[in-house]
C-alpha cells in the first residue's frame, strides 16, 4: 500500500516469499500511485509497437510495467484523478479496501459498505 506520492505505508510479506518480491511490489504500488493508473497500463504503453517509448523517459527507475499495481479508492480519494480526488496506492482499481484490510491498517470502517 502506498500513499498519494507512491511512498510505502504498508507491506505484508508472507513466510517464504522471495525477498526481491518486496521491491517489485513496492515499485508496482509506486507506479500506480504516481501515474494514477494500473502499472500494467504503463507497461502496455511502453511496449506499444507504434507509440512505445523507453521507460527511462519517466526519469525514475522505480516505474515498472508489470501488472499488479493498481490505484485504490479510500474515502473518495484515489483512482483516476478527478475533482477532489488523489491517488492512494495499490490494491484494486476502482475498489475500496476490504474490511479485513481496513482492520489490519486500523482504518475506520467504510459507512458505504454493507460488509
């Protein structure tokens, strides 16, 4: 999970997970927050045969084009930028955190959710 600037605020690594996965997951969340779109879309844009470009164009090696990093909406903030919205990290494009995730991050429950 990343903040609106893409900086890491929460990470859960299960036992046995390879250590390089930490950096990859962090970069996916960072990319999604910074570009306000899924990291996979960034990768598809880079690889497009007609309009593709060198990812170094972004100016930061943390941008990654692998799928998995997606903007998440928390209390009306995040997703694709709109009036009064800001990116909130990764976890599910256009979705809200699950009740279990809210509990693990000590977030208040979502009044719009029936779960």
